[in-house]
């Protein structure tokens, strides 16, 4: 029988005009210390993006979102934050910030399958 893992997740949000506090969910981050797991998925739907914000460059946005993936993966191209331990990387990624890419507060859960949970949350909260 597969072991249950405590996990935390946060939704990655695009907030093009911070002062308006409107956002579009574009990704998800899932972390489990016990499972030694930190992964992210993101997708920027061009049509939804244009309805939400006409003047934002999708390629620039995706490059910035890709830095989340590099940090999750511990990729040396992710800068010094990517070299921290998993809990520190997750806490840094989910820290409150006033920029166009933000995350929700982390939420906890239990799962037998972290990859399947990542996919489920991504489908439910982003797509």
C-alpha cells in the first residue's frame, strides 16, 4: 500500500494591475517535505490572457513562469534560490509579493500520489 503524503499547494496567479487585485490562475506548485517533492505546472491561455490584459507579452510572462520551474527543479540556471533546500524554495516561491506574478496562500492536503494530485489541482484550478 502506498504511503500518504502531507502536501501543500499554491496557485500561481497573473496579476497584471496589482492595484486592481484582479487575477488569472496560470499555474500550480505542489510541495511535500516527506515526499521530497516540489513541482510546478503552468499554462498561459493566449485567448484568456488577451481578454484579461491586452498589452502583456506572453513570451516574457512564460519566461518568468519558467523561472518557477527552474527553482522547483533545483536547476543551477534558477539562480541562488534554486540551490536552497526544498522547503526553503517552496517558501520563497509562495512568499507574499507585489508583482504581476503572485501565488495564493499555501493550502494543505494528504495524498497517495503527488504527481496525480498536481495534475488534478492543475486541471481544477487553472485549466
